């Protein structure tokens, strides 16, 4: 059996991790579920987990982000409970990307609306002559 | 299609690649193989002394074993990659995946593979995020769709 663990990171205004957990329990699928502060972790057979999560994503397609996880939920080498607190390995990566998720969600909404973003003009580097003028003007 | 992502543990890239119908090649699946395969005995990551030897395929013997050990994780992903999405200088590469030499080597190897590749920066505003998502979707649409894994 090819088993897999996936984590759902929830950044939604209408769905809470507890709502997702209830929905997962309702499905009666043979998976292990763990609710966390950032979302939910689901572990089980690959096909079952993938099918289940594609259904769960429909609850809020712009507010749920899913990735695979190497470790099982509650793995003693990762879990803060058995590591005497402190940030869990991988937390900082998750925290950094979690801040970007609202913007990414807006990007996905814009994509579904068919918006084509305007090409951003690249900032040009400061011209040497211009810099020299600035320095000359700044001199007392 | 199998799409290599960098940062290799990125949630956003992994999610977007899967959302647009492709298979992300992320380091989590390599870690999972090591951690969940019975018979390995070097917890927590089960990186055994064999791994730096496997890394010799990518880096010379005088290169630190940390680089070679990491390459034993990234190497199989790079060899499977059929396309790549690279985020330039992610701030997180200073953290958990903060081995600058490995990151340079990974970027070099993926570029030298001459596969379809998309270079991006992490967005800092909503407008940039829209462009970020749009570019990724266009890039992934231009690739052949992934086959369902059984």
C-alpha cells in the first residue's frame, strides 16, 4: 500500500480547520486525521487521500492550500509536544508562505475571472551620471 | 508532467502545480520514502552514511558531506524532472533549507538539464501575486498534463 500524508493549510474567511475535520470524518474514509493550528493533516492510502482532498478543496478553493508531508501526523521527532516546545522544523517555511496566501488567493480569483495582469515595468538601475548629480547637489 | 519546484518544500508551488494538473516533485516525497520505509535506522531523517556516497554523483569528495547528503535527496528529483519552476532567492532558503552551496548546485543542475523552466520572484503585493499565479498557470498549461498516479 502506497501511503501518503498531506497537509491542508487553511487561510479562509469562511472555513475553519474544525469544519474540515468534521467533513473528513463524515466521509468515513480509512484515513488518519489531525487538526492543527494551521489546518489539517490527513494520512492514508494515496488514492484515497487524493480523492478525499480534491473533494475537501471544494469547500473553499481559494482558501485551502495542500502539500505533501514527509512525516506522519504526530511524529515524535517533529511534534512540539515531544520536543519540549519551540518552533517545529518546517514552521518558518510555512509561516513565510502563509503570509503570502491571501495574495495568492486573490491571484487565483483573478485567474478564474479571466483577468490578464498588466506586465510590470522593471525598475531601472540608477544611472551613474544621475548619481553623480545627486552627490554634487548634496555636497555642502 | 513531473515539475520540479524550488524551494523544494514550497507549499504555494506544490499546491499550484497540483491544482493545474501536474505532479510536483518536492523534497517531502523523498523524506517520506526514508522516514516510512522500514529497515532504516538513523532517525530522525534516516540519512545514513550511504547518502553522502550517493551524493558523489553530483559533488566531489572534498565537498562537505552536508551538501552531498542533501544532494542524495534532491538528485533523484532533478533526474525525474521534466519541467521546473524556480523562485529566485527565496528568503526561506536562509532557514530550514539553508545550505547555500546545495541551493546553488541544485539551480545549476536544473538549468543545465535544458528542460522547460519558469523563473519567478515571490510576490510582495496583490498585483505581483496575480502575475505570479498567471505566469505559473500559463507555463503549466503549455506542458503536457500528468498521468493519474495509481
